[in-house]
């Protein structure tokens, strides 16, 4: 059967949603692993990543069940939700790639001042204290405090901020195009006739 047929559309949707399920399980597993081994102590960061993973898992599960059963209602809601996710993810990815250096520094400083737990994780991992200047009077988890030889974290974070944003933006763009592919496949699959069903019935 040609790729534009019913079976090809069904198999393509199933493979795409299985990929999303694997990605969602990977997100949940990495977040739980980071929390278990103390790599990330911020509960809000872990909960956010796990929440995204669970959301993606349920969306993929709806798409997979709709594709297997050729269920019109499930496919319709899956198509709408996937399109909304595409719009949000595409916008965030483009914004990440478009941020200039001053905007990156501003968001880094805002994020630094907002979460004490994340700040402690960064100081311990990068072995630095403070953002723009070292202040050893404050609580700092870095090992450099013992030797009294610490550097501020801001310059280190700024060095990698551009690379991280480009990487995240590129990954986001890639997955956003897989989402619009999923929307197109779902729309086409909903309007195709199941060859195993009654030939006179249009599902």
C-alpha cells in the first residue's frame, strides 16, 4: 500500500506517539534521577520537568489510542492539543534563539535572585560564589570557600548561556516540526476510510 494510505498513516502516527512516550519517560526518569542523587535540590525544577513529562505522556497516549482505534473524538482532541503545544513551543524556541546578550544576562540575574535552592546547586556544581561579585558572608555551597579562592558565577554562566539557549532552541524547533507533522498526519488519518470496515461507512 502506498504511503498515503490508511495503514501508512496509522503506523506513522503510532511511531510518532511512541517516540513522544519514550521522550516523556526519559524526562521523568532524568528528573527523578537528578533528585535522588542530589544533583538538583530544587523541588520546583524537578516538579516542572516531571510535570512536562507526564503531560507529554498523556498526550502521546491519547494519540496512540486514537490511532490504533481510529477514534474520531480522541484524534480530534489530540490534534487540537498538539497544535496548541506546537504554537507555544515554536514561540519559545524562536524567542530562545533571538535573545541578545543583554537579555540573556538580565534573565540569568533574575533567575539567580529568584531561587535560593537553584543558586546553591549552581554554586556547588561550578565551584563559585555570588553572581557578579563574590560575597563569602552569605551561605555558599562551593568548595572554594574553604580555600578563600572563589570567583563569581555570573561570568561562567554567561559563557555558556548562549550555547545552551541555541541548543535548547534548536531542539525545541525540531520537536515543534514533529508536532506539526503529527497534526497533519492526524487530520489526514481522520478523513481516511478504514479498509477493514464496511466499505460504505466513512469513518
